[in-house]
C-alpha cells in the first residue's frame, strides 16, 4: 500500500525481494520447481523492465511492496519459508545465486526502519546474502 498523505508527501515504500540470478536461468523452470509465480522474471539476453540493454543474466524474483517493511517481510516469509528447500534446489539447478533484497524509500527522503531479529534471521535463511537499498 503506497500513496500520498493529505499534504501531498509520499508515504514510505518498502519492497522485499527474494530472487535467483544465473546465466542459464530459465524462469519457467524455477517457477515449476518452486511452485510460485514470480513478480519479475526474464532470461539472459532479454530486455527487462525499462532497460534498453539485454539482461546479462536471468532472474526469477518474488517481490512484496508495502508502506510497512515488517509487513512486507512477514508476507514474503509466509509464501517462501515453506518452499526454502525448493528455492535452493532451483538455484542449484541453474548454478544460480539466491538473494534477499530490502528496498527502502522513506517518507520525506530520510528515516529508518526496524525489523525484529527473528524476522532478519528468517529472511537470512532464504538466501546467501541480504542486500539493502535506500532510495
């Protein structure tokens, strides 16, 4: 849920992403193994999103966006925690890397967020690393 406040200022926006990245990744194969449709997926060499340059690798990713980072984290965990072994299998099958991304765009351009240590530990078990992005 994102939107503007009554004063015209944008609310904070958080996106949690779990994805597999690999040169030989076939998004349909990752979807078949994991049993979840991605929110973003493309093969190496395809144009992705707003890019005009072909992708240097394939990507399969599930992204949850919210105005509350903890809510987005809990939602993605509820979908992918039961499938963590399948995610690892899919990443191994294409010699890929499995990562978690946290994208944070704070209201007013500054500010932080909090996640419980339990949620951070659970997120860390979904990938080989957690990447943090501040917009």
